């Protein structure tokens, strides 16, 4: 099982890759370093990766889903409601996203990450 670590400030989240075309593209591009951006209770950041929306791309995700937003060429991690969410329990992303990894740690730790913080993804191990 391939694993990654996402680091942003003092936050470190491990995740396992899923078997998807987007996961393959992101794995091949590692390490990825960027500046964090926030949108409600979501952290997202630019990548050098491009990928079309996969057949199972979705706008509603669960806390722990690590997704790729094709329209923004960005990795997105929702951990609570966004400006588009219809309820406090809903995590609604800006557009259809490819879920490519599953967090092994609590993504709600990202609540303390502010825009502009350095964020990176590396292989775990």
C-alpha cells in the first residue's frame, strides 16, 4: 500500500493512495510543495498535475477524502462545511473532484492552517 504525508505548518496527516488514474499522476509528481489556500473548512493547493474528472468524480465528500479538483488543478481536503454546503454536516466542494487518497489521521487538524502556509506532500517512508 502506497502512503503519503501531507504537512502544513505543525500539522502532519498520513494518507493511503487509492487505485485511481489521478493517484498515479500525483504519485509520479511527488514531492509537491505549494502555499495553502482555504475556502470555508477546506484547504486546497496548486499542483503540477493535470487530470480530467474521473467517472466517479463528486462534489460531496467525507472528512478524510483527499481529492483533486480538475478545474483548478489543485488538491483539496475538506474537513467541514464550505461556502456551498447546504448543511453544517455537508462537505460540498466547488466542483466535481477525483478522490485519490484516504486520510489515516484526522483531517480536522487542518482547521489551524491559514492561507499562505507552506504545504507539501511526500512519500511516507
